[in-house]
C-alpha cells in the first residue's frame, strides 16, 4: 500500500510534510511503520499544492523514490502553501510503474489521491467503473490504476451533484465502487484525500476488510495553526489521533470535523452467501 498525507492551515513549505519531520513522507518511503505489504514505498511520489489566486493546483511527481529525488529536495523548500497533499507509492502487483500511473491527480480544481486498492484489478471491475464515467472524465483517464479510476468516478459524481458537494460525490463514488467490487467477488480498501483551496476532505474506508490506518493532528495539539491528516504519524510526538474506520473527515477554516461515512448497507455479500448455501444444499 502507499502512504499519503495532507495539510491545511497557514502557509508552510512542502518540505514540512515531505522531508522535515523525522517520520515525514521521505522517511516513510524507506521505513514505513504501518504499511501493509512492506515498509518501502519506492515506486514514485507526488505532491500537490494551491497558491492564492490560482484556480488550478500545482503538481510535481516522479517515478523515482522520494528519498533519492534531488528535484523534490530542491523544490520542497521553495514552494509555500496553505494546502498540501503528498503521496509515496508502493505499486500494486500487475500495475506498471510509470509517470501516468503515479499519484496524485489533478481533477479540475481539486487534488485527489488514495491509499488502498480495488480488487480484482484490472479487468471487469475496471471496465464497469469506466462505463459509469461522464465522457469528459472517461477521456481524461490516462493510466491503468484503480486510484485514477476512482478519482474520475468521484469527479463524474461531483458534476452530477449541484451545488458542488465533494462529500456527497465521494459517498456516491465509494458506494458504486464497493457495489461493483463485491459483485466481482472482490473488495475495496480506499483511504481517500481530496483537497481544494477551501480545505481537505478525507475518508477511511474498506469492505470487507479492515481499512488502512489514518491519523489526524490538529492545531489544538502541537501543529501551529494547521491540521495534518496522514497514513501514519509524521513524528513520535503527542496529539496524533486515529481516525475510526468508515469515517469522513472535513478540514476547513472552521477546523476539523468527523462524521460517519454512512454508505448504504451492501446486499451483495449476503446475496452471494445465500446463493452459495442454496447451491450446496441442492
């Protein structure tokens, strides 16, 4: 699995998320502590940010490991922003390590990334989700990752839910991805971060398994005036709070708010179980 982190608050350099903390994303890329599938996320990285007066976010990414990329070290101390999203990649099996498959993704005026996976992937599940995209979002998909496809599905639902409601669109996208994955006998595990000029939206979600870890650190604790959301704490100091499974987190100028993700209960697992029972008894 990958590692993700986001910041919202008074402007700070990108390095405050990537390089400066003792367990920032650079350190996590070599020695992650809570990442399933290993401790090294060296299949590329990405960082995005917003600047005042710019509608479209900035984005820098590479297929190099974050710990060895000199461009990351040079740029991260020079760019300052009040909204930052970072991602280090551990590629899923069978998905190519290349630039277009490297998160994160710019979707209109938002940044989007996930830590997790949709299964089975690729194949029928990928085709089913692609078929539900608006024409513009379908045409914009360049790579072969489940992360980019889920982002495109979210953006399609965002277009369909005026006025703009990022949380409603995320619930709809996760619900559809969950439904399609379970119909294929698979699973969904998706910690999502969506960022804009106005704040950060995050979700910790999985079915049927336990979600990947996710934590928050607020200005009420140690972070001066801002809020961090991350797959694992960026340091060993106090104040990091685990996000409960199936929870939506909103961070904006009013602070941090948690609420149940509240997707509709799935019927597909029960249907498959009943079918299997009937088959066994016949």
